[in-house]
C-alpha cells in the first residue's frame, strides 16, 4: 500500500490547552477513520518548523490521501501538505530500472 506524509499547520488559537487539543485530535482521527477506512496510521509527531504535526500513513490510493488532507483542512488546519513516499530500498530498485549500472 502506498505511504503518505501529511504535514499540518493549525491556527494558533486551536492549541490553547492540552485538553482541547487532545479532543480536537480525537475528533479528526474519528472523521478520517469513518471516511477513509483503508488508512493505516504508522506514526504521528508534533514537530518544530513551519508545520505543527506530521502523520505518516498508508492509504490504498492517492484519492484516499486527498480525503485525509481535505478532512484536515475542514477541521481547522490553516495549511496542509501531503507527500507520497517510497521506501529507500524501493527507490534504489527504481533507480536501477531507469539508470542501469554499466
């Protein structure tokens, strides 16, 4: 199953208290699970930098990944980026297919 990375930036007022932030996160996860039952979350991180959170997950296809991103936007994210990721070993295999060693 393809792997995706979701970077999310929340509005400053959405992280006022730990309790409200936790409730917001649970609600988001419930919405994703209901709308995208094939999604399997691999990791969830609070991060430093221009984004607040990074989720790594598997989804059956890019359209499902779009749904996850749209749910994040609808849930109050002011900025969302989604990336598709390929494991490094698979990347090396692909590289070998397009640039065979001489």
